[in-house]
C-alpha cells in the first residue's frame, strides 16, 4: 500500500541436459529447466500530469513477488528422412501480490510431431497432435460461476502441413483442427493456411500467403475482477471468440 516507486528485480537460473543414446542411433532425449524469482512494483495511474507525473496515484500501485519454473522433458528420434519428436512442459507460476491480485497456475503441455522428407517428390510432410491443460487459482479471477477463483482451461489440436517444390516455386499448405475450453465451455473449428515463395533473382523473392485463425477468450479475459485506485476492472464471462 506504500508508494515505494516502480522497480523490478529478477534472479534466474537455467539447466539444460541432452543425451544421445549410444545403442539406438538417432535417438536423443533430455531435460530443460528454468527457475526464476522476481519482485516488482508498478502503477497503472500517475498522481497527476504536472509535478506528480512520476508519482503513483494512491491505491493504484501493485507490489508483488513471483516464483516461476518449468520442466521440459523431450525425446527425438531421427532415421534417414523421418523425424519423431515428443515435447513436454510443466510450467508453474506463483504471483504473490497485494491489492488482492495474487494468483497461481500450472500448465501441462504435450506435443508429438512427425515429419518426413520425400526426396523423389521434393515434398516435406509435417503432422502432429498437441494438448495443453491449465489449472488456475487466483483472487483476480473470482468472477466465475461459483466465485471461487479456481478455473481450468484446455487446448487440443491436430495439424498437418505439406511443403512442395515445383522447380523454383515453393508451395505450402496446411490445416489445423483446434479446440479450446474453459470450465467446460468449449468451441472447436478447423483453420487453413497456404503460401507461395518464388525467387525472382538473388536475394529477391516473391511471396504470397493466406491464413486463418480464431481467438478464444482466456481465463483472465472472462473472469478478471479487481480495482486499482479509482479504476475498477470488471469481468466479462459471456465474451465470445
């Protein structure tokens, strides 16, 4: 609640490990990790536009400390023109703030990807499937149905893309079927993309692309509710994609 001025301090450490299997050629696996502690103070509103331009409006400052870490285990297998990869992540974030803005979340992510190069056809195929699960407990997001501040989200997708060369012309096309869900309310639809790339001369290319996508609202966009000084932030639980 005190006006201490804006600041940000971070301490971070990383650890990366990769092992190439001696018995199975092309097989490698490992683990990447990151851990960070951060402290910060920031304000949304200044005291005024004259002498108080670099001072905070009373009650608008947020002071907090965050603890963040992730674990990324992975496996990759390459044989001739084929590659298999399995990527995973466990991400944890704990934000301890004043002004009733503390929040904590865990995100679990898994993706399997397959790629193959058809040398005789000048064609590359990439396909995969992924899932992401989010569990959040936050005073900030207490505008959900039971006012608990406990929410969960999910994102699943399956995709494929083909890259083909016709002489100098590179053509790519892909499709992705995507599903989002928050607290059991979900939506799914396919999206498509395509692209062309043609070299006109050295270091000069003619490119064209087309892409689709849709944006599903996040937990914060639906359920955030808080106040900073005279400013109130209201939830929008019925916001659509």
